[in-house]
C-alpha cells in the first residue's frame, strides 16, 4: 500500500499551512485607548486622546441635579449630558477603551454602581476601573511619593486622606464645599470642617504617626478650594501647618486618573 507523506516545514510544522508560513506576519497587538472621567458636583469632565480635557458645568438651577454631593442622582440625565459633551466637541468614543473614573473616597457600593451604569452606557469600555479622588489628586499634583495629607475641597464635598506612596491609608469626608459659601457657610466654617477631618484622622491611633509626619510636610490642597486664598489661609491658622495648593487644582484628579488610565491601557487585566 502506498504511503502518502505529509509535507514537513523546516521549522518542524506539518500540514498544508506549513508551506505558506513565509508569507505570514506576526500579530500586532494594539493597546486600548485610555479615558479618564471625573463626575464632580460642579463639572463633568472627560479626558480622551487627542482632544484632551472636555468639561461641562452643572447648573445650580437644575430642578433635578445630575450629581449632588458626589453622588449621581439622575442617571439618564448624566448619560445625556456626557453624550452631548462628546458630540458637541466632535470627539468619537474609542472602541473598547480602558476607563479610569474618579470616585469620592468612602463611596458606597450603590454610588459606585450608579457610576458604572452611566459610564457603560456612554463609553462601553472594555475595562472600567475606579480610583479614589484623593489618590488621583495626589498623582495629578505630583505629590504621591512618601507620606502625604491631602485635602480635596470640591464644590459640594470635602475629602481628607492620609496616603503612603500613593495608597490611601485612611480618609474622612464631609458633605460641604465651595458652592455652599455665601449660603450660610463661610470660608472660616469650611476651613474648620476640613481641619476637623484632619483632627479625626490624627486621633486614630492606627494612623496618628503618619498624620503627624504628613503635617510636618504640609497639607496639599486640590479642588476648587485650592483656588480660594481666604480658605487656604484659614486652613494654615486652623491646622498650624503649611498648606500647598496644587498646580491646576481643579483638574488635578482628572490628570491623575488620565495617568492611571494610560498605565492601565498598557497592561493586561489583572496586572
């Protein structure tokens, strides 16, 4: 009985495709595009290449606010606003992007899920990652290394955290911010609130040494509050420590999230 030999390629592979291997090309892996999102109580902000930062203000006069005190309170309206922002700026949404979204520190599972639903509807990402706003702010301010005390004083929410090498060790938050000024809240009252959050952290035996070390370095302030000299001056008096306002404080968190998104887009999930 005749024996039919199977062609053998010099590489050792067999079969009909072996003889055509010289025409094949190595597979090219394309990293997904990074997107960063910061859904604040005063501004909705998106960072996407190559357009950079896109933002839309949230009006105080809305009957139903889109975001209030760091929480999405009207999901469909938030989806509509974000889609309009992208459409008005003629910014296409890249397919299968890696999205890093800022979330207020100590956010509840329900708050996070509300954000997840909105961003999935607008951006349809391949991966959606969350980063605490205080951590993103530290990264964006270029101050993540070492022991740090950071205060994010936003429009309707103030967050204070002690971080060690970019990791949030402990945090506190209060539902008051710069938009409450002139509405029965003074700069002194807001500064006292932020100082109270710092004192609460300092009373925690687990983080007291870190807070003391961070205060010696000085407090880094991001968010709208960092643009208010009256507020930062009162913080210096209330804390007895130096206060440093970050460069571009209103977008520090978004900048940090964009750096995190860029890094995540270059690494497979799970790394």
